[in-house]
């Protein structure tokens, strides 16, 4: 059986003198139950480390500059579904999301009702710098509308927001933190008000047909029980606790 993993010895972020990682990931991997084995030339980890770069990578940069470049490169990507029935609340939501400098990593899907097409094009065309898709909600089954809209989704993480409701300013940064800095394996975060502020892995959400018929969270828990594995679900309370540490 092929065993995937990472050898740190030839990574520009591994300090062989101090036996340390510039991203401080060795202890984090161990806290996530990864196996870290030490060899004469450095450690190996039984996980794929997306931060690993060889010594020639941006060799003209300082270690601090390399850390920043690498962290930017591994930042979350995905899709943001916004439920909208009011032009002003849609604009407010998009404006708030635009405060994240990495928002261009995400594709927007706007599922709308009761907004004129010209108003939608004005709000989205002038305020979304990346890709977006407008999807008219033809009926009241919002779970079905979201699932069907995912044919337009970009892989990564799926964020669902109701533009009429308040949401956490740091919602994307917090998920990036637990996934890419604290290295949690995360498939889903349940919403705080139905689907609002829920987060899911796009390809898994599509594969299990989202929240159709049965809540996505329950589907993951059923699979976890059958396979005797971790459902990889975190609550916002758990995420906020990690983020504040």
C-alpha cells in the first residue's frame, strides 16, 4: 500500500539546527493525531503538508516573506452562496465580504427573489471582482435551489449566507484558521439559523445531495457511525474557541 506523507528535510521552512518548522506545524500535526517520526536529516509526517517548499522556492526572499507568500497560497478557496430578496441587504452582505483581501478566491452564487434583474447586475457587477452566477429561486424549497445551483460552484469550501441576517465578519478567516493553521479535518459547520452561516466541503456536499430530504449534518453523522470514523463536524462555538486561543 502506498503511504502518503511529508519529509521535512529538504523544506525551506525546516530549520535543521533548531529542529523546528517556521510555520510551527510539527506540534500542530501531532495535536491532530498525525505520526511524526524523527530521522537523522529531520522529521517525516504521515500527512501531506501543503506548506512544504524546497530550498530553491523564492530563494531571494527572506524567511518572513516566504511564510507570508506560502500562507497566501494555501488560503481557502471555494464558493459563497448568498440568499437574497432585497437589493440593499445584498449590497451590504457583499460589501462586508469584500473586507477580506482574499475574497477573490471565492465564486459567488446569488440565489434571488423579488429583485429586479437590472438592480442585481448593478450590485453584483459593480461590487464582485471575481466570478458570480445569478440563480432565480423558482420555488420556496431553498435546499433544492442551493443543491441545484452547485453545478456552478467552485471546489473548496461552501459558505451559505442569508443576506437578511447578520453574519460573523471573520467567517472566512476563522475557517481558514482551523483548516490551514490548526489543521483540523473539517467537512461541515452547521449554520447558526437554519442554513445561514453553514460551511461545508463543496464536493462532499454535492455528492451527498446537500440538505435535500435529510440534513447534511445527519448524513455525515450516519456515515461516521457506519464507518466508526470522525464525522469531521465542528460547531461555531468550537471554532470561535480555537480562533481566540
